[in-house]
C-alpha cells in the first residue's frame, strides 16, 4: 500500500511540474487579445508575464548547465538541431543547448520514475528501461508536435496575410512596408506568421536584398506554401509583373487549398467515428434493446 502511495505522489509531483512548465512556455496571446478588445493597453498590466519572465531564465540556465557535458563537438549536428528548432519557430541562440540539457534531465527523471513503478510491479529492469526511453524521447516528441503546430499555423494564416498585403500594396505601400505593416497587424491573430514576416523585414533593413530575405524565409520555415509564395514574389519582381495581382491570385489558391483540406478532415470524421460506434455504442444499444427479451426467454430455455 505504501508503494502505491509513493507512486501516486511521484506522478502527482511530475504532473504539477509539467503543468507549471507549460504555463511558463505558453504565450499570453489570448490575454493580449482580450485586453486589446476591451480598450486596455497590454503594457498597463505587467503582472501577466512577470512570473514567466522571472522563471524562464532559471529554466534556461538549468537546461544549459545540464547540456554542458553532452554538447556534440561536431558542428553539423548542432546545425541540424538548430534547423529542426527553426522549423518549429524556435530561434533562441541557446535553444539547442537547452534541448540537449532537458534530454538528459528527463532521462534521469524517466529512469527514477520508471524504476519506482517497476519496483511496485516487481519488474524494476523493465520499468527502468521504459522510463529512460520515454524520458529521452519526450523532448524529441515535443519538438515534432511544435513543428507540426507551427506548420499548420503558417498554412492557416497565410491567406489572411496575403489579403492584407494586397490591400497595403494597392494603397501605395512598398513590399517591405507592406510586410512590416502586415506583421504588426497579425501579431495577435497569427503570432507565428507575424514573427516570420518581422524577421524577413529586419533582414532587409540590415542590408540583405528582398529576394535573399524571402529565400531565407522559405529556407527557415521549410513550409510548402511559404516556399511557393516566395518563388512567386521573386519571379514577379524579376519580370516586372503586378505584385498585387499575383498575391491576390495566390491568396485565392491557398484559400481554396485550405477549404479542401478542411473538407477532407470532415470527410474522414465519419470513418473515425465508426470505430467507437461499433466498439462502444452498438454493444450498449444491443444490450439495452435485447436484454429484457433475453431475460424473459431464460425460463423457457430451461
């Protein structure tokens, strides 16, 4: 009995720690949007992010300290990890070190937790192995989930950004000014795409040409929709065609693709619902409907 109480306490502590870390890592876009709609400035309430700003450096230092003995000497491995982080929208210089550090930290936590669970079920070696494997693979799984979320957000928000960019260009703004304005306007609704546009605009301000900054945008995000947009804008600028008209046509194509993807997901919903329908709903309905008849027939069967 005491072993089960210890296991419950361990999992409860890990769950509270994971929830706290998630609250620190998640952005406060919803709070910003509510305050903007209510007419209040976000700067007027700094208590929303004060705890995150105070605790995030502690997590960063913890991850960097744990990664110090395990940093790869080969620069290509670090570059590959940084490219993977960039595809997830993570551009912090210390992100690679923190990622490697938390692999080690979660490996130790998984080994300890798996060993404790294995002792309760008289399988310490199996629990130790599974716990260490889960702890080591957890950061990689989190990175894949972040990458998938980043790519979906870019695909979803790109047509809206192109519509705003068409309006800005037709109003007389240049392409660079239009990218800057669209990035500012989309900072609350689509923060991921807004950050990408701001990075591309900053690259043009430091001396890169527009085509180079756009190519860097495509390489950095590794998104098919962004890559096709960059190719279209580079070709339109090279051949002197209308940027606004090209952006309007491209936005219509992306919006049609987004609608078709939504219809495909809706079409797969009926197929996915058939499994719980057959496994859970049909047996319960059959028992309710046929149960009384079977009970009434039991005396005659005897």
